[in-house]
């Protein structure tokens, strides 16, 4: 099964991305652009991580891209800090309150994607 037909089967997505130069990494942008039609008329949620802005600029960038793909992105989002949610910037150890943020985002994605 190709990546294209595999993605077409889903109604909703959760993107997990680092913030890279105030945006999303080139590899993520490339796959999103390459599989344009497979994303259309679906829903999406975002989890991002980064330095002082906790990756928030990455999903703000991704929201603009999703709008062009006719993707309904949900308002709830998860922002992770490399300083407080990761040990030595590599081992994921989320701080308090992250579970509630993830649950809120997933609930919205499921509601829009269902």
C-alpha cells in the first residue's frame, strides 16, 4: 500500500513537530505538500515542542498550511518545552497538566474527524 492510499483512509490526523526556525521542518512541509489531496477535508490536531516558545510558532505556521489543504485544524493544541518536558533535551518526561491538554486536543480531533 502506498503512503498516498494509506493516508487517504484516515479522517483525522495529529501532527507532532518540533519548531525549527520559527516554523515547521522542511521534511514535514515536503510530505504535506507532496500528498496534497490526501489531507483534504480532514481534521488535524497539533503537538509541538521547542525552546522558549514551546514550539507554538510551528503550529501557527502549520495552521496556515492546513488552511490551504482544506483541513479543519482544532483549537486545542499541545505545546511542550524542551526545558521542562524533556530530560537532557532527549528523554520525554512531560510536566504536570500535559495529559489534560492532550485529552482536550484529541477530543476535538475526534469530534471533527468523526
